[in-house]
C-alpha cells in the first residue's frame, strides 16, 4: 500500500471509495524509511506503475523527491509540474 496517493474524479468514478482498488490511483508516493531496501522500493515503484499509476514519487530521508513513469525516471512531475524536487525539513 502506498504512503500517499492522489486520484482524479475519473479514478473515483471508476473505483468508488472502497478499498482495495482494482487499479492504482494516478499518483502514488512512497516515503522511504530506514528499514526499506532499494529492492523493496523498486518493487513498489514497479507494482504501482503496473497497476495503472501514471507517476510514482519517492521521497528519501533527506526530503529529495524522485519521479517515475512507466517509461523511466523523469526530472520533474508531469502531473504536478510545480512540485519542488525536495521538501525542506525544519
């Protein structure tokens, strides 16, 4: 299960509000914890994308964001182009 997700009105019209969903929401965000291995994160990225996510964001322990689509990693979100590449912690 993804840590954070965003689904459009169309997504919820198709899937309703009851989980588990038959498909992944358009955006799935995974927040890396110290116990997560690189392999676990890669598996989650591939799972979300294979289930229909248009983008997967991975936030590391330093607040840096990485963005992925079914084709490859991308420099910035295409769904939300104004999202910064990192989230400053205070």
